[in-house]
């Protein structure tokens, strides 16, 4: 079953971190439906809010791959809503 996932990611604000994040989603053939990025109150830290359509198995794999990014401080699934056909 497909779901709409909202994934929040907190990273260090470094070069190519966005490219590494997007590369993981591309590897699993997931289209990023929406992405909001902003610098947090802690200078040098960025917050990503990413919306994707996926099944549970693929979403779990993506989260595990995201956790391997060196600059990543926190990643979690904020919401999981069933995608109606």
C-alpha cells in the first residue's frame, strides 16, 4: 500500500548535503513531491521537510540510508497518510 510520507531531516549546513539527500531518494526511484529547507536558529544547521509517496518497506530503507550521511543530525518520519487511489 502506498502512503504519503512527511520526513524531517536536520543536517549540518555544508556543501553537497542536498545532493546527497536527493541522491538517496533517486536511488530508490522516489520522486520528492515537496521539499522545504531553511536554516534553523542554530547557525550552520539546516532543516529539511520532505514529502514523498512510497510504501512502508521502501520508506524504511530510505531512512536507514539517510542515517548514514555524515552531516545528518536527526531524521524521522513525521507523518504517514494512506494514499487514496
